[in-house]
């Protein structure tokens, strides 16, 4: 057999070791580790179901839904047996559900499969997780203790933050999450932009902001998957992702609990910013599980520029 990606005679830093060295508390470490392991199961399901059926197009809708639900079930069941999670809230469920005995300290939010409409195209998709203490009906600033997302692409990568920086791991062929980028820091200003929604539905201030980015030479990078699109901003160390308020949907499309808060948590930990155009995403009060919000997220200069345009 050929050698794996890593030489284990050397000092490899895997996810568990990294969290231990960072001094993250034991239960949170274990929880993050268990979620990262679920990423392996979800990726196996993506491989299993993607092109399995003949007449792929006809069953396309059903199959996509199935994959969303399967991912949700795996996650929920795993967390129910973790011993650390009292409640689970997911994009796939109507409401927050009690999954523990009641005395556990964490609540987990999930977008189990983000970008599910991209599965047939073989573009990258992802899983987004938020970890809260006490209640999710608060601001993310008060309730969040960690966040992570997994990108299922040519490589499976995972970025987590437990309030001590944002760090990237790559799942290697031995099934180990190996540290690839420690303490990711966004630059003050980037060179890519990722604009959601249709131009005809944008508000005037948003349209002017995007025009400015185009005039300034920002490169368009939009796949239609929040995870790979935001991951590109993070890994390229800057730029902006936005899914704005639309004329007919003033709260935009993306969900605060399942998509926006976890990414805002990670991007802030990487020295970037995330706002709804006026207010930091982590300062927005959550009142319902399905709450949506416009989002401007990325490096500081572009987010500030967005705020300036939106205040006009
Ligand atoms: P999900 O697959 O979890 O429902 O999320 C889809 C989201 C997000 O991934 C992406 O940023 C956005 O939808 C894309 O929306 P448009 O197709 O309107 O661009
Ligand atoms: Mn999503
Ligand atoms: Mn989803």
C-alpha cells in the first residue's frame, strides 16, 4: 500500500489534540469532536445517494429532500446520545426539540445539508453548526459558545471556533481531521464578492453597493452554496458574501440560527465582521427558530462599505 497523506511518525495535530492544547473545556471538546465525526457519516450518505438512482432527474426532488432529512436524522440521533445536548434546532424541523435528559448544558443548531440544490452538480455543499448555552432565544453574542462548518468538496474540510480563533482541519484518508490552518485571520480588505438574490429584486442602496464593488474590480464568486461561498471568503482571507434584503422579502433568505449566527461567530473570530446592514448579526435578538435576516459578511472594509451604502 502507498503512504497516506500524513506521515504519522511526525507530529500531526489532529482536532482533538488541537482543542485540548487550546484549553477548550472537556464537554465542549467532546461535542465538537462528535459533530465532526457526524460529518464523515453525512459525507458517506452524499456519496451513497448522489448518483445511485436511474432516471436521476425525475426523482431529483425526492432524493434531495431525503438527503437533507437523512443528514438531520444522523445528527440528531448522534447528539441525543452525546450526553451534552439538551435541545436541538434544525432547518429541517418545525421547532426546537428536546433530545437530552434536560440537565445537559448545550443546545445545538444545524443546517445539516446546506446547498442541497447543488448535490446533482457535484459542487461543494456543507453542514453548519452553532453551539449555544442556556437558550437560543437571546443574541448570539450572549448564547453562543462555538460554531463549526464542514465543506464537502474535493476535500472534506472543517472550520471550528470555540472562541479561541478559527481553525481549519482537513479530513485525511485515514479518517483523521488534521490541522491545516491555525488562527485564520482575514485581511482588512479582500478582492472577491459573492452576491445572493436577483438584481431586479435588490433595493437601491444594495444595488449601488454592488455596482461599487464591480467598479472597484472585485471578482464575482458565487456558487449558490453558502458554505462554499463563505469558505472561499475565509480561505482567501477576505472579500464579502451578501444575501440582502429583497424588495419583496425584507429579511432576505438565509436563516439566522442555522446559517448566519454560526458563520458570523467564525468570521468574527477570524477578524472579520457580519452585519444585517445595520447591526452585527451576533447582536440580533432571536425570537423564532425560523427567523431570517439580510447578511453582509466578510472582511472589515467591505462590511463597513456596505453599512455606509445602506445608511444612505
Ligand atoms: P439550503 O440548501 O440549506 O436550503 O440553503 C440554500 C441557501 C444557501 O446555501 C445559499 O447561499 C442560498 O440558498 C442560495 O440562494 P439562491 O439560490 O437564491 O442564490
Ligand atoms: Mn442552508
Ligand atoms: Mn439545508
